[in-house]
C-alpha cells in the first residue's frame, strides 16, 4: 500500500510538470490550430535561463527561498520574451500559408533551438543549483514525500489557478477564448488578434519555463536535448485531455505522469523493462487517437466543407 | 525509335554507368581511375538517401500526408534483413554453393524481407493513423517510429543496446540499381491512375472523397509502398555500414529526410533526388571549411539544417523545384510552365485567377473540424 501511495506521489509530481507544459501546447493549439513543436525546447531553455540567472545573481551557492523565487520568475519572464520572439519572427509570417508549412516551420524552430542549445551550452549535462533545502517527510511505511515534491505541487497549483483566473475572469482571457473559438469573428468584434496571440505564446512559454525550473529542482541534471521527449509527452498529455481544453491539459498531464510511473514501477513485476518508459506516453497517444480522438474532455467538432 | 527500344537503351546506359561507378570504387579502380574510400562512402549514402527521399515524397509530397516516422520503417527493414542475414543468410549461401550468384540471391532475399516487413508495418501503422488529420498524423507517425525504435532497443536477439553486427557486403551497383528502381516505380505510380488519386487527395480530400476516390485505401497504399522502400533503404544501409545501432534511426534521421524533400520540392521526384544529394554532401562540404573561432562548421550541421528549413518555409515553401520535374520532356517543345507555384499542401482550392494566398480560419461559424 505504501509503495502504491509513493508511486502516486511520484507520478503526480512528474505529472504536474507535464501539465504545466501541456497547458502551453493546448493554448497555442486552441487559438492557432498549430502544434508548437518548439514548446518542449522552451521548457529546456527555461531551465537553462534559470541556471544562468541563479549563477549570475549569486544564488547558486546555497539554498534560499528568495533565490528560488527570483530564478523562477526570471526564467518565466525570459521564456515569455523568447516565446513572443518566436511567434513574431517564425510563426506570424507563415500563418497565412497552408497548415503543413506552419507545421514544418515549427519543426524547424524546434530543431534550431535544440541544436543552438547544443552549440552554445555544450552537449554535456549541467547541474542545476539546488535552491531548496530538501527534506523528506515520511507519511507511513515506505511512502515519503520530499519538500521538493511539495514545492512542485504547490507552485503548479498556484500557476494553474492563476491561469484559470486569467482565462475566465479577465478581459484578456475572454478575448483569448473568443479567438480560439473563431479568429475571424473575433477580429470582426474588434479584438486585436495579433496581440492576443502574442499574449498566449508568452503565457504558455512562461508556464513551460516554470516547469523547467521546477524539474531542475527535482532532477538537477539539465542538458540541451531534455525538451524533446518531455515536450512530446506533454503534447500527448494535451491530446489526452482534449487539445484546446485547459482543464483537459492538466488532467492529461497528471494521468500521463501517473501512467508512466505505474508502468515503470509495477511493470518490472511482469517483465516490462523500465526502458519502455518513454513508449508509455506514445502508446497512450495511439490509443487515444484510435478510440477517442477528441480527448477525455474535448468535444468532437464536425468538419465543414 | 519505338518506345520500348528507347527504354531498353536507357536501361542499358544506366546499367553501364552504375557498373562503371561501382568498378571505380573497387580496389583496382576503373581503368586505373579509382574513387577513394571516402568518396565511395559518400556516394553510397547519396544512393541510400535518394531511396529514402523519393519514397517519403510519395506520402508527403504526392499524397499530402505528413509523416515524420520514416526512420522507423528504415529501422524495421534494416533489422529484419539483418536478422535474416545473420541467422539464416550464411547457411543459405553455403547451401547454394557460395560464390557471387548465391550471394546475390541471398541478398535479394534479404532486400525483399526488409521491404515486406517494413511494408506490412506501414500497413499496420497506416490503417489506424490515416483517419487523422495532418497535425495528428505527424505526431502519431513520430510516436510509432519511437515505439519501434524502443522495442528494437530492447530486443537482445538483434543486439539490443550494444548494436548488431551484420556480415556481408553491398556494392554501389546494388544501391544504384535499387535507387533507380525506386525512382522508376514511384514515377510510374505517380503518372498512373493511382497517382491521380493520390494527388487528388493532396489537393482536396473532401472533394476527392465526393468524387468517389476511396481516400483511406489510397492513403494506406501509398503509406505501405513508401514504408517498403524505406525498409529497402534500411537493408542497404545496414549491410553497407555492417553495424546497426538504434541511435542511427531516431527522429533526427526522419527530419533529415524531411529536409531533403522540403528543399527539393515536395511534389517533385527530381526535387527529392536533388535534395537527397545536397543534404548528403553538405556535411562533407562543411567539413572542408576552416574552423571559425573554435567552431567546426560540421558541428553546426544540424543548426544549418534547421535554419535552412525555416528560411525555406519563410521564403519559398514549395522548395527549389516545387512540383516541376527536370527531365527529358524539356527536350520536347517548350512545355507551358504551371501557373505559379503553389504552397506546400495548399488547401485554398484551385484558383481560376491568381488569388491572394489568404488561408482563412477553417469553418465560418463555430470553428470547425475534427480535432
């Protein structure tokens, strides 16, 4: 029983990260119908931004809450700016073209960020400075929860509540929802769709960067290609929950995190080696797309001619 | 000259050229003129990449479906044929008496096995996936390719994580012939009724369906054929490198093939060939450049590919050749050039006059298509 609880805790921890990244995917898809392949790399760049901020501002030496807060906020701001730049220079010019063109552009941006990361940061993994004095609290038996995990849960929940508030209780949020419903009609109603799109990218990128910094607290090794697999899994999470659907992204992220942890944890008992870890998310994706393509919380929309 | 004599002469010329190049790669060279080991390797890779690019072009360029899982099918073909060669091939060759003919026969069997296994896998992947729309299909094909790679990584019978040694040699003659066969087959498909159906699916799937084209059947067909050829490329790759390791078949490989066909033009076979040649030779050219400030240009290869991809999409999304082909038809009286280049997968419909390319958000009220 205690192993089960431990698995759940671990699964939800990693699921929260997937959820934060998945929110970015789902928001951008909602307004632009574009899968932002580069989103996983923004997660990676957020982690690196946090790394450099921590080192340059002197927070790398010893754990401090202030340091953590500054690193987190700083990396979120940096990622938001990067996301806005990508939208402005890579996605906006090709928005008027066919879908495959924008898809290929997104792939190109993703590859560019990854390999620039390898060239600039070096392919060797780095150690993210520990900014939280980690302690483990035993719940019962073998089940324990660490302070870092509590941090991840806490920050994720706060950010998600903030996002809910922005999307449902502010004018900008209403505009975002309008644009995701129908871009042209929103334009006709006087909404500056370009600005809303920029805002959405900034928001999504900030969340991904937060995910990056939080992951780095949990697992201090960062390397330039860390965004690829995590980004893909987060995308699967967004699809699982219903792409375009914000609560769906959160649900999907938590489910994928839990599924992955359970398959790895219990799979060893039935002979599935833990190297199949990454295949879990893809298998879930294929199942979802076969049996419920709209996702768990999504609604099917008919294709009109 | 009657048609079939022309074709026969053409085939003979191609065979002679391929044989000459292949002989030039051997130790004695051709009439004393030999190609070094380095150049030979580059030429072999060019040939293999041509097969990959032309086959991917069938599904991405002519059918308009966006698949980025090509490396997965290449891996299946490579490992399936390697399994055969390692565990059964030697025995078969001995029982046929050894010698070049037996070797050629066994190798042909290996190629066929690679093609069939990869083709069947393409069918299995295609049937469920091809109901999905462009963006999802891309992710699903990527996912399948990754699953395939992870499964192969865990199969110790083909080496698992440590890699798999493959005996046997393959000369440029083989690669060249298979490349030519691939080009001819794809060309014939495209020019046939099947090709028409595929192009109609690319142009407007709903209209094609309305005109009675069984879109699912044709999509799955092109997917299977494309995968089969990718498998053959994998067979050649494996037997050429003589060592298989799963890191060779990641999505980076898939993206390289994508860049080849995007550069050359996604609706053009000659474009795919050109793209394959350029992308294969590019890293070698980069290696010749002097290092700038500690950066060897060859390390920037992937950065350059990515930047190239973005620049092409921003400036000339249809690639170098678009949908045009370079060919003997240029020798006939001047053909009317197609009316303007279309964007990749342009779904704005057939223009009567040049319409501004404004693709508006799908659906009028209610934002709609299948998610």
